[in-house]
């Protein structure tokens, strides 16, 4: 998490204050109830002074904002309203919201069969990521749920961008990236399927079959499962057809 004002970093350093700010940001322009803040900060073991201590963290954040943007602007940013507190921030000032909006726009463009525009928006969305979400915040269970949601949307954005690049015929260019994605997500059949398809489209049929066998071993060793039916059909297609055949008729829409 990083808070910037006029290109200067003003992120709070105290762990609990960072945690409090992160939760408020995750629900920007909503009121976060005091019980929700307490649950995030201490889970099932809140101290007796939880309410007053939470108010102290809000006070620390307000002081920081006053120091950075002035009293009037700080009062507009961090509001006290029953039954809790809220941050009033424009959507385009929160990278996570911009990322979600760009991803949704890229998805719509891909649905409209406009892959070049979709790729541009999806690359812009993914470029906002600098590592795991809230990696420098000690998250409680409420923020953990938010992190999981963001990571799932990032995975979706990545899959959409790969689809768009494949529609543009960039199969050979995608192979190195897909090998890396398969290594990082060994149980994700969708990434394996796209790697196999890209290898096949690049004239690397033998490597495509090797990639299938690698997935089969991983699924068997880790889960005792066989590849899904679409992937099994793809393997049969590769085994039974000549090097000149296409695989565009194989349904590779495998759930992540």
C-alpha cells in the first residue's frame, strides 16, 4: 500500500494505522462500521479498549491527512458518520478501482471482437500491479477477503489479455510467458491449455504433447486426477492429425 500526495509518499508506518487505512480504502466512499474495524484489527481477540484504540488509529490517520493536505481537505477525506468512519476519495485516485474498471472495459472490448483495443486496456490494468496486493500490510480476515478478490480479478485480466493476444495471432510470442504462468500456477488447466494451443499454432507439435504430459503428471501426482475432457480431446487431436491441421475447433474455455 502506498499513499501519494504531489508525488510524495505519506503512507503511515505504524502497522495498525496502515491496517486501518487499508480497510477504509478497500471500502472507499462507504462507511465502515466500528465493529468491522475491530474485527479486522484483532479478529477474535479484541482488547477491552478496542473501541477507544480504534478511535486512536483514526485520530492518527486524521493527523497525517491534516499535515499533508490541510485541515479542511482532511475533514472532507476522512469523515466520522454513525456507525463508523469513511474515506471520501475519487475512484480514479485508487489504483485498485482503476484496475477493475480497465479490466471490465477490456473484457467488453474482447466480447465485441476488438482485441487490439482490449489488449491495450488490459495491459494498462495489469501494469498497475507491483507485486501481491497489500503485501506490506498485516491483513486481518476482512482485508484477506479483499486481497483474494483482487488476485482473482488480476488472474481474470491476465487470461483475457492472453485470449486477446491469441486472437491477434501472437502465439509464438506468448509461449515464454505461458511457460512461466504454468510454472507459477501448475494446477491451472486454462494456462496449460493455452500453452499447448500456442505451441501447436507455432508448429511445435511435439512440445505441445510434452506440455500435455507434464500437466497430466502434475494433476495425477498432486490431486489424483486426469486432465479435463477439453484437454483430453486436444491431446487426441494432436496425436491423430497431421502437422498441418489446426486446433481452432477444440474448445479451450476451461475454467480457472
